[in-house]
């Protein structure tokens, strides 16, 4: 054994591949790429924390979008800049004399960018998951989405590096970032199944989860493209690039054929959780992920429940807006009407109570009330508005002409008011004005 071999050096005095990789991991822009990825993901996510904090699905949906649309172009630009390093230093010809293969050189030089990018993503993931964990109920993050996000960042790093080697223009890196941002984001505006080929496709993970083979197929798609580019550029036998290309094409065909069926309904998200029964207090039943918010919902509706106490026919249970109420049940207010949950708290409890009261008194009359007399129809409309206003404890009615009716309802003796409300609730499925009691 020669002295050079015993010391772990190549015959040309170059360090072995693993030593060169360790050196590359500690110097240049690779470590800064990891930090940049983490900051690029965390800053926009943190500015919108109210939208995702409290839901594993929403947290991961937001992180995935940021990783693909912001992290992907950033990593590609950093890798592209790294790939053009030899051209800028005018050492490209010198590398031809190195005994290590071209593929080994490219892999060693590009891997640090990809690994640090993955580290930056994992750091951002740890931070947002730690921020979400205290507020979540049922469910858990999707490992498949984490794996595919990492696969995208690793793959796009190698593609960007090869672009930097091939294109010597100094503005290649920023232009590549802009082009990739458009390519990753534009398919999201399509209706065709082919949009799922884009790693930037936004996933709705609040009530759905990927199928079990989601990660292998997506990795075969993005990884196959990256391997094809790498082998076509650096392999001695460039025909070997046909193998990953065929794999990518097969995976792409599966993705396009499957489309939205890449995701299935999350049984955890549809499971119902109800509040603890209390005498004289209606139960609230919501989807399992919203279960930690039940105390906030109950507090917002406490006033409405007290006003309905003892009223004949008042609901004994309220279910979420995506459920079909049964006898004795009513529907809770929809989150599309001025309120939402943030960290298991209502942003506007009064709007929530008003929406729930509106849902309770709404009449399913697609063709309007069965009357040609506008004054009679207005009377019913004002009566419904007055009841909604009084139940929710609103400061004012939506229609000024309903305000006097609220005053009459408030002035009624309690027993008379309960009896009148019982008759009113009994007519909510009727579209005949004469059946609605007058105030």
C-alpha cells in the first residue's frame, strides 16, 4: 500500500469523495441556503399564523405551498449559482484533469445545497408544528407530504446545479427562480388533472389525506426528472438517463390518471365530537379537529341558549354546518359569514351567535313565500329578522323596520314569549305566511 493510499488520498492528491463532501457542507453558500430556506418559509407563515395555527391540515397545506412556491425557486437559484462557480473562477478546465468522474464531481458539489435546503425545511417544519401542537385536537400531520416536499427540494437542487453548469450567464440564477415560480404556480389555475404534476399544487389537507402510495409516486416523478437531468449531463453513458426518464414518465401517467383521487377523505376530520351534556343546555357537535374550540363556541351561544330555555320545540342539539340535522337538531353558523376560529377561539363571538340564530330561523323557500302580497311576505321577513336579532343579542336588526318587532318581543311576559316562540319555531318549515304568528 502506498503512502498516499494509506493516508486516504487519491493518487492525484485529491481528498476522497466523502471528505470533499464534508468540506463543501461547511463552506460556500450551502449553509446560507439552509438558513435562507428556513427564513423564507417561516416569515410568510408566521405572518398568517391565525389562518393555520390550530389545524394540522391547514398548517401542512400552508407549509407545503410555501416550500414549493418559495423554497423551490430559492433552492434552484442557490444551486444554479453554485453550479456556475467553476466558470466564474475559471477553473472548469482544471477539473477535467481530476481523476474522479464527472458524475461524482457534480454530485459532490450539488449535494451540500440540497442537504442544507432540506435541513432548512425541517427546521421550519419543526417550528410551525411546535406552534400548532398546543391548539390541535384530533388528527396528525401527513408524513407523505413531508417526504414529497423534501423530495422536491432535493430534486430541484440538482436540476438547478446542472443549469448553472450549462448556462454561464450571471443572471441565470434569478431568471431560473422566476421561471420556476411561474411553472410551479401556474398549473394551480388549471382544472385539468395534469395540474397535479406540479409539486406546487395546493393540497386541501384540512379534511383529506394522501393515498398510501402518494409519496412513492410523487418522488418517482420529481426524483426521476432530477436523475434524468443529472445523468444526461454528467454520466459517461448518457443513455443511462433513459431509466429514470421512463420511471418519471410512468409516475407522471399515474398522477394524471388519478388526479384529485390522490387524496381521500380523512375519517378523523369527519368524526363528530359533542360537548358534555348538561341539563337544560343544548349539545354542540362539531368535527373532531374543532373539538378544542367547543368551550369558545358554547360561551358564544350561551345567551341564545338562555333565551330559548323552556321554549317548546327548541333544538336540543346543534351540529356543524356540513351535517344534516335530524329531528330536534339545528345547524351551527357557517364560518363563511364574518367569523373564524383562531387558536380555538372565535374571532367574532357575536357574529357566530348571529349566524347560528340566522341558520335557526331561515326558511327553505326557494321560490319565496307562497303569496303575491308583498306586505304579507315582508311581515314574515321582518319577524324572522326580529327573532334572529333577539336570540343573538344583536344591537340592531338588518332591516330598520324589524326593530319595533324586537321591542315587542322583549316587552312580552316571559311565559307569553316562550309560547309565541314555540309557535314561531313550529312554522320554520312552512312557506305559508298565514301560518307564521304575528308580533
